C-alpha cells in the first residue's frame, strides 16, 4: 500500500496510507482529536471528514473550536431548511444551498414563497433540530442519483457538470430525507442550535439572467440562541445604518429604475461628500509627487486585447460597435495609463513615474448582485499607477501602505490585510509570478504586518495586497489595494533606458487608497450612521433664528461662517424652535446655532451639536476657531462642547 505525506499546521509531517480520510488522520494524531473531528481543510479546501487523501497534502483538522466550524454548521442548517421546506411543500425542487459569511441560503423552484411563509418553515426547522437526527454521508451510484432527481433539472445539471466520472455520488441523509452534497456537515441536526430565516428574494439559476428565476431564502444559524440574538441585534443596527435608506433620507444619492441599474446619481449633498474625499486623496497624492492624468471612458477593444483584459473581462465589459469597430467601456484605468507612459522616452533617473486619476470604470455585474453603492455598474476608482525600477519596488509599496494606513486612521477604520496570490485565470510566466509574490511578502515582513493568505485571489496580471475595512458593526468591506504587475509592461513593451544605456522593463504598481469612491462612500455612510465628521458633512452648521426678528442677525452670522469656508444654512421657515432643532437632528447636521433676542443683544451664540449637547453665551470667534481646527485637522468626533 502506498503512503502519502500529511503536513500539519505546526509544520510536522505524518505518513499515512494513500486513501486515508481526514478523520483517519485525526485518529492517527490522537483518539480525542479523532472523536472531535468535524471536517478538514486539505490544501486550503474545506472538505468532509470522510474525504480520502490520495496525494501529499497540507491538512488542518476542523473541530467545534475552529474558525471553520460555523461554516460547516451553517451548511447543515441549509439542509435543515430544505428538509423542512419539503415537509411542507413536497413539490419544491431544490437547486443549491451553500453556507455564506452571514449564514446560508437555498435556491428553490416549484413553490412561491413570501415573508409570511417563513414562520411555518422555521417552526418545522426547529422541530428537526429538536429531533437531533444523525447527519450521515451515504453514496449512490450515478444512475441511482439521476433516478432520485429525475424530476429535478437543477440537481441533474449539477450531476452532469460537477460529478463527472463513474465513481459513487455523495449524499447527506438526515431521518428520511437526503440531498446531493459533497459536505462537510456537523454530526447531527441538534448541533445547529439556533436558526432564523431572514428574507426571501429572487435569484437566477447559476447567476445567469437568461436562465430560470428561482426563489432564494436566506437564513442564519449559530450553535446557541445567545449568539443568534447578538447577531440579530447587530442586524437591526445594520438596517438602521443601511446606506440605501440613509442615502434617500439625507438626499445623498439615488438609483432610479428609469436611468438603469447600478448607475447611481449623486445629489448635491452626496457630491459634496465626494468632493471632500477627492480633495483629501488629491492632497495625499500631490504630497507624494503623483501627476494627475485623464483617460476617456472607452477605447477600441484592440487595447483591451493587448492588455489582457479582453480575454479575462470580456463577459463583464460593456461592448459597442462604432463604424464596424468594436469599442469597450473601460473596466479598468491601467491600460490608458500604460499608454501615456509609452508616449515618452524614459531614463532610469526619471523613475519612479507616478500617475493618478479619479477614473470612472464600468463592470457589467449581474443585476441580481447589484446593491446600492456596494455593487454598481459605474464606479470611480481613486486610481494610481506607478512605473518603477525593480530596485524601487519595496520603497514604493511601503510608501503606498503608509498612505493607506493614514486613510484608515483619518476615518477611524480598522482593516484586515491579505496577500492574494496567482489566480487560475492569469497571464505571465511562473517565474514572473514567483518574483512578484516574493516581493510583496518581503514588504509585508519588513513592515511587520500580520496578513492572511488568499490563494488564487490575485488580479489576472499580478499578486496584490488587499485591505478590508471593518466598520462600526464589525463588518468587513473590500477597500484599498496594492498590486504588483510584471506583465502589463511586457505586453505593452514599456521600457526605460538604464545606467548601462540599454533598454529595461519597468515594473507597474497599481494602487487605490479607497478602492472605489462608491464602496468607500457606502462604508462611511454606514460606519458613521450618516453622522459625517464636520469636514465631510454636506451641511456643517445650521442657524436657527428663534423668530423672524432674529433673521437679520442669523444671516450676518451665516455670512461670517460662509466667508470662513463653511457650508451653512439658515432655517428661516415659520417653525417653532423645537421643530427646527428636531429637523436639524434628523438631517444629522454637526452643529446648530440657536439665535434669539438674548444672543443677538449680547452679540453671542448658543451652540447645540447633534448629540444634543448645548452651551449658551459663546463668543462667535471662539466657536469659529474651534470649527476651523476641527475641520482642518479632520477630526472624527467633535469636542468643543466637552471642553
């Protein structure tokens, strides 16, 4: 019998018979671990404990204490949902039901469901959990599997596409119900603990809008009720902070159906925030000697073919015919920047050359995946592309990482760092990729940064360092990125003259400090719950005259604030002071000045902030000095009234 070498997380190695399962290996390590094994990660892939290992591999054992345990549990919860659904609606045809970061979903056909139907299904799920059925892996022959799903075209397609070969097909059975599945799953339905069905939506089969529209039911699951209740509380907070709702209430942006999906319109308030974000990043770029450039919204597809985007992005591109020539709206800005670099002759002394552009790009996302500003068709990247000598890579990447951390600190955001390596669909030689990945590892090590490894998540042209924002509710969102690219300079034949008077190939660094303005704006709306810091707030001060007799004084104060560069409005509607204060709070304006006869006669102001703190008898110049400092220092929290 042949053997294979298993490498464990601590670096130790274990020789086992080829074909030994994950669970077998766990028992080899120790009987306690064997009993506790739920699943495993084999070369990074989460698999069932029954999965045989046929070749040398790296292995992590998954137990109840592992980070992966919740994903396994939620996968089982999706099966509990499907069993409960078919108990109530035997006619339902099951499609797919994976675990997700938030819980799970199941796509079904043949039954119409709405939010009210979920209560009965959840009650049946709870009964299945209470029954604590064993979850067992069973194997059927291909013919048996096809016969079992003779009335289900979705499962038959999965069998045809993803279970090729003549070997047995794995199912998971609980009580008298079973479903086609590779696993992994927890040992019994009772391990699920607590479930909640959340909502119903529509989804295209396999994400293809030209195929069947299915019903998608979302849910979540946890080992116990306390964890579920904590999640549901945070979910309610997330609803209150939902950028789509706040975007409407605060008149920041809209996405009307008539203008097209995923194409946001920014209202004056929203554009004000964007202008401030643009100004901030422009200031940073100019301080680091970036030159601003501009490229058009579309190019002939010859450019995209040369860059490699056409082969890798054509399904996500908006293409159009112009005089029998094919053009494409740009999905990225980098080929245009490469063309600008190519128009000049460069010496090694000229590098690095740094370009920046707030460039609008277009990606044809599936309509069902569009959501507010988080996923759109048209978005703007605070793009930067650097053309550097190989010996300049580490210094330039380190500077970019420093800039990203400055952004994080300015907005009071935490971030998770990851190194994303070569994807399956990529361009360039193994040697180029190994060099690029090694360079980024060295930078991360030199900076002393902890990072996760995201194997296969790099860009098609090079590896990258990704930063994911963590907001006030602990959720993470894709954000800044630094990408090292040895391939595009090769494809565009970019050169510079070296000290040896020979042509040399520059290295291209792609970077974005926000990621995209749309995604970053969305994060800020929800992170701050619409209560933007003073420097970002669309309206920074609102003046509330107590009566019409105080209007002239209110406008004179407004003029002085306006001269100092602040965004200020006078609330001159015929409202009571209480109603004016309430309206200002609802609009989340950082400061309001209440001006009545007492303030006017003393030449002073009364200040309230949106946290309902109040101070009377304030000298205007004192308040103005504070405002200027709070704005110019880009403070996150106001502290004037607390001093």
